[in-house]
C-alpha cells in the first residue's frame, strides 16, 4: 500500500489545492493521501480565515484521506521549524512520499540548494536581514514556495520519504482573481467584498477573523506590559519588545503599525508570529516544557483513512484521535489558542468550536 503526504494550510481551500491533491495522487500512485495541516494559526503569522474543522472537512471532501494537525507552536514559527515538524508528523504517519508545490518545479536544483552550507545565510541574518530575504539573496532570489520546498528537503535528509514537486504558477503575493488564484488573493477579495468564487468551491461564511481585529488588545498589552516581562515571551528576542512597544505608542492603525515594525531585520511574517505569541501569552518556558513531538493528532479521516489508521495503530506511532489523548502541554496550548481564536465569535459560535476542539476527529 503506497502512502503519500502533503503539507498544507488551506487558508482557504481553493482550486490550486484541488490540483495539488489530484497531481499528487497521479505522480505517486498512492493508495492513501495524508495531509498535515496547520490549525487555527498559520505559518505566515495569520489567523486562519476559516477554522481548522471546516478546512479539514473540505480537504476530506476533495480527496484527502486523513488530516493531521501540525501543533500550534510549530505552525507559528519560521519555515525551517514548520517544515521539520511537518516532516516529523509524516514520518510518524509512515508515508512513502511527499509532493509539494514549487515555483521552479526543478527538484534536482532544490535538492542541491538544500545541501548548501547555511553559513552565508547566517551571516546575513546576523547582520539584520530577515530569513526569507537572506535565503533568497544567497540562492538567486528563490521564491516563497521553493524556500518552503528547500526546508522540506532539508528535513527529509535522514528519512526514507521520496520527494516530488509540482509546478506552482501563482505567486503568493499575486492578488488577481482567476480560476487558479492564490489563497492570499482570495482572502483579500473576501475582506474587500469582491468576488472570489471563480477560484474556489468553498463559500467563506462568518465568523471569520484576522489579526488586525486584535490590534487594540495588542496595543494595550504592548503599552502596559513591562519590557522584561515581554522578553520572556516566546519569539521575543534581540530587543524586539522595545521595537514593538515604541511603534504601538505611535500608531493607532494596525496596518500603519505593522508597516512601521517591518524592516530589514524583521519581516512582516516574523512580526505577526511574534504578536500571536503575545496574544496567546506563550512563554519561552511553556515551549521548553513541551514534550517531544512523538504523536499525531487526527483532525479527520474517511473510510479509506480509517483502514490505514487501523494498520498504523499496530505500529509504534502514538495516535491522538481524541483531544484528551494529546500530551498535556500540547493540549493546554491548543485549548488556550482556541479560546483566543474564538474570542470575537458569538457565544453560540464559540461554544460550538470549543466543543468541536474537545471532541474527536471528523469521520466523513
């Protein structure tokens, strides 16, 4: 039985993702397709426009057999950390291959780049440049999905998982709406009341959230909490707390604040990921206390996925199909972050999502 894995966010699910699913099945000839997916927060420092349960259901309806959650703490970090966690989960799920989207679709070159010495990149980062820009400059301006692909390939080095790539034609920052539009373009169209349905069969319904909705809270926290306290929060380093505090005093508009905070040292995504740790009050000690990532949390599965999970249970893989089966420190973090994610929901909406979080996996 051949098993393929994909690493996804589906923020939101669109026609390009459906193409990725179908191409992965075609290229790998897999019997089972497993997606590891970010939860309610994404790697670029955003709150998912649709909660993870709706995204899980849509994945299952469109050809994925099993959806596994990437824990919050790994989703809200750099490309390398995100990639290492995602590949670890696919290892635990015992997949044979992985297929990812790539702007270049030149797997041999990406493998060579993944073997490059990172000293030059480190030197640029130490000089104050953000990781994506540093990596791009050292590798002929590599684009965002290729950077993630290189991170996946690095994480794959000591595994038996075979990598494949497919061509991605849409750019992350492209805001045009067409049948194969980016998730960024769809989110932008939704929040600016423009038509987006040509790009996805998914209807985005309320409630939806985004980080800008939380700016007043962010501003209050930055203005009132002591710098020493902030320095103990996760991702707060190199004096970023003072940089954020200074700009929170200057700007009452979130986008003005974010633009002012972004510079050659701190990318927009880096700033947003740090703000998410602030909102969730995740400390460095909280992260140090986390158990080793040695389990997979199942968000959903279909009949084919259920058969595969039954076989996987006979191996040494720890499977958490219910909330209480998640290791306690991860569980506490997932619950806390769910409370933040739902804080702008109505009481009924909030209660429903919390009940979903505390329940078991979706069976389609």
